[in-house]
C-alpha cells in the first residue's frame, strides 16, 4: 500500500512514493514546474515514475506554492467584502460595503443588523464579484449577524460565501476580515488546481483520496481545502519541515529549504513545526491563518546575479537560469556563445539596479497583460519577446530606442515577462559541480561576468559562492534570534554580532554557535549548506532524498485540527465563584459557577476538534486538551476565576477509505 506525495514548488515539481506501512521511500522524481499550468509539471514528474507502482497508490497528498504566490502577486477571483459594525481598512477586495449591526463585549445587540443596507450592497455586487467575504465585529463570539448576512447573500448571489468567524476563533477584526478576503479570492483558483490534479491522477491510473497540505504541515481532504484554500498558504515550506522530520527523525533542528526562488527557514521543536501564534503574515498583512513560523528570504537557485560597474550583486529577483534557457532556445545559446571572447565592455559605471542592462540577460514572454496597462513602447517590447527570448540591448538596436525606454522592471513585477540571467545554478555549472542542461553556456556567461569585474574566473566563482553562503548564514542567524526572542526585527546589537561573526576584521572577532543541527531540504543544499554549517559551528544533516523532501513531507503529514472555546467570568468585579459565559463559536452558554463552565467547555472543545478532524479526513483521531486559565488574587491564598481558553487538538492518520 503506497502513498504519493506531490510538491509543486516555484521551480521544480517533486513526486515521491512511500510505503504507507513501513514509511520507507520507494521512488521519486523531479520535473520543472510549469507556472502557467501546474498540472503540466505534475504530469511530467509522474511520467518518470513506474506505472505499476503508481497503480498501487492508496493515498495522494499535494503541497503547492499556488495559494502563497496568488496572494503575494495579487491574483485571484473578484472578491467582495461586507463588513458589519466596523469599517475595514485593509483593502484587497474588489467591492466593499460597510453595513450597520453591532454587538457589545457582553453580548448585547447594541445595533440591529441593517438588513436594508445589506440588500442594497448585494444588489450592487450582483454579477460583479465571484465570491463574497463577510466579516462582523466580534463575530467569533457572536456570529449571528454574519450568519444572517450570509443567508441573504446565498439567496441573492449564488456564489461562494465566506464568513470570517468560520476561519478562526481568535479576536482581531482586521485580521479576520483580511483572512476572509484572501480565502474568497482563492476559492476558484484552488478548485481549478484540485480538479486538474485529479484529472492527471486518473490519467496515470491513480484512484485514491486526495489530501492537501496546510500551512502548519498537517493535511486535509481536498473538498475541505476547496472551501478553505487560505489554510494552504505556506504549505510548501511547511512540507519541508515535515519532510525533514520524516527523513531524519530529529525532533529539534533548523530546517533550511533552498528552492529556486527562496530560502525558507523553520524550526522543528519537539518533533513539530513551530506555529506562529498570531497567525501568518502574508504579503505584508497579518492574517489569522495558523501556519508554521517560516522565515522566507529572497535567495535561491534562480536568484539573479549581476555585475553593476565592478560590484557583484545577488538580488531576490527570480530568473530562469541560463543553463536551462540555452537548452530550450537556440538563439540564447548562440548569443551567449558570442560573448566567449568579447572584451568590448560598456563603461564601468553604476546604475540603479532596475535600470541595469546586462549583456548576459534575456526576457521571455510569460502572461498577456490586461488592456491599457502598458505604454506603446512596452507593448512593442512584449510583442518582440513573444517570438523568442531577447536581450534589451538587441531590442534597443532593432527599434532604434534607448535601452532604458522600456520599463522591464514593471513588466517583470507584474508577471508579463520573465528574466533569463546568471544564477547560483549557473555558478555551480561553471564550477563543474552541477552538470544538468547547457553547462557550456553557463560557463561562458560566468567567465564574461568575471572579466567585467577584472577577476580571474575561479576567483569570481569563489567570491560569489562566499557571498551566497554568508547570505544563507545571516538569514539563519537572524531567524533563530527572532524566534528565540519572539520579535519581528533584530536589534542593532544583534545585527552587529552577526556582522562581526561573518566578517572578521580589526583586532577581534565574534564567534557564533548554533546549538541545534541544520537539516537541509532541496536540491541545492549540498552545494551551499556545508560551508554554512562550518560558519555556525554546528552539525549539518543532509538526508538521502532531501532533494524531494517536500514531496515526502506532503505524504507523511497527519490530519490535525483544533477547536478553541473561551470561558469568561461575567461579573466585572472579581468574586470567588463567578457566573461564567462559554463561547463556542456558534453560541453562548451561561453557567452559575466556573466548574460547570469549564466542564462544558472542555467537552465541547473535544467534540468540535473531533468533528473537524474527521471532516478533514482523519481516521480515529486522538484528542489532547490544553487549558490557559486566568485568575485574580483575592488574598488569603484565594483566587477568583476570571476566564480560560480551552484548546483541543485532534490528530490522526488520513483515512484511506473516505
């Protein structure tokens, strides 16, 4: 009985098959990710696996960067928002209406729901949005207004409706509304991905339940994911942590996943990913998505490397490595070959990075822009790169325009074109430690960059590798410091220590030792992490099959769901045995004293967690309850109960029979 893990990453799509009974690895494969249609990359990766093995797959699990990338890039369907009782200032919706209706903290309906305003809002949005988010003030405690609004919307609009209180039990109106909007925008996108993946699985004779990885590393049934796609944000990095645990059995480690676009760093503590208690921050916005606490840095195998004047820069811009491009497009190979003996360099002056014209860089068409979003000059540029990848300098010569007349930074940021450039992957090709695709083109381009800096090629490669190693080490040190102190930024003192540790100078230096091992996940880790581990004085674990660790993590994850029930003492002044309200998320119950309230809260939390886990596809889940209680000292050794948060977590293996 086999399980199939699929990870559709930014650069590669990985597949892995494991034996579900022993947990042992059976087979795996990699293929380039096709960003315009992820199912193509999945199909190509599966094509490299034995069909007889695939026919024995009884469970499939998918992790993907699709949700994260869609949010970061502002993609998704047209989403509307109705906020009830409080204005929303976060933006992100295509149409927004605020309506009246408000509860007090004590549950009193201070303002009746403005039904007439809702009717007018729904009328205005009809036919102009594809999904609707509804967020009410204090809805996690008193959801009645959201429920009534959703009922009206479902009757009028016939589109997916997302109620903010169903996505989280935590207070924070702005964060709940942001989460609800993101979820609404993602619903058609994720549904399309799930449908296409299921079609690909059928092509390969795979008839199994499909699970989807959540941002905390656990998994859920595909039909649940289709309604709560926001929970799949950060699923790829979370899978790397789960994969690291499955491959190494270590319980405490720093997991470093070096991909094509980013380096993702997470901490494994007591065998589980560390979860961000406040909810993930995505595209600069705090949400209520419970996800692994992942630090993402713009450095990967596809990062753009350029020479500005004589300065070497490694940027977070994602590019297609030259070795790959030259193996696909003959004109790229031919043009790069022409640089072999070229010594006629442009003037050695520095430019603003977005304006730099590199003789080793090309642009290729990616997406059709919306109407009237580009200047006539940029439209001309886009028409030319539709035919084949081209360099800016060649287009400038062909059109008799200056290279800086084209706003390639704008077109690149909006995803209309993709850059082809020298990357860390090409550095490894030029060094001879990586031999895939067109190695000769990488070597020529790297030699050209070295000549521009006035350096010997070997020295240039050594310098770039040192820069990359130090960037990864700095990122790892910052991550550990931030997580240790639960802060968002390093202090000036910490920054000074990191700088001194990486760059010894003067009459003294600073040492830095990481007290947990580093586990490397991803194809390039063997090239970069040994030097990082040496810098930080720690053990490096590079498990076998780490290059497809995310796919292994996807299929080794458990179903895990939580339920949170809040208990609050009703009297404003502390008394020994106060009357208590219990908030379940759907209603409020009042009890005469804390004991009865806590008993009911614990029982309800367990039931809710079990229901959610089974709905998400868990088989015979176990439940663990934690209680955080608040009290007030009355004196004489007596405490007055003021409230409690009861959290139940239900965890189980995926049900193969659902």
